[in-house]
C-alpha cells in the first residue's frame, strides 16, 4: 500500500494513459476452491486501479486493466 501511495502521488501529475496488468504464479488451486488464476490476476489489477484512484489518479487515465494469470511469468 505504501508503494501504491508513492506511485499515485507521482502518477497523478502525469497525463499519459495507464495500463495495469495483474499476474499470478502457475500453481493450480487446491480442490474445492471456486476461483482461478484469471480472476485472481484481474482482481489484483482492479485493486491496484482502486488504490491509485484513491491516491488521486484520475479515473480517465486508465486505458486498460487486465489479468494475465500465469501466461506471463516473472521467472520463466
């Protein structure tokens, strides 16, 4: 949250469109859980957007908010 506050403080003065992407690991969910990496990654991107808006970033700055699940791992 602290990092998002710093980012919002910096980004709110800019005008360029923003794209937020949520990621996850590639581990399967345990049995019985009714969610998946797609919804988790999209939720992460949306939670980040909400935090940035609360920090003062204009809502019209967000060009795209997307979840990419495990399709683009940090470590391949």
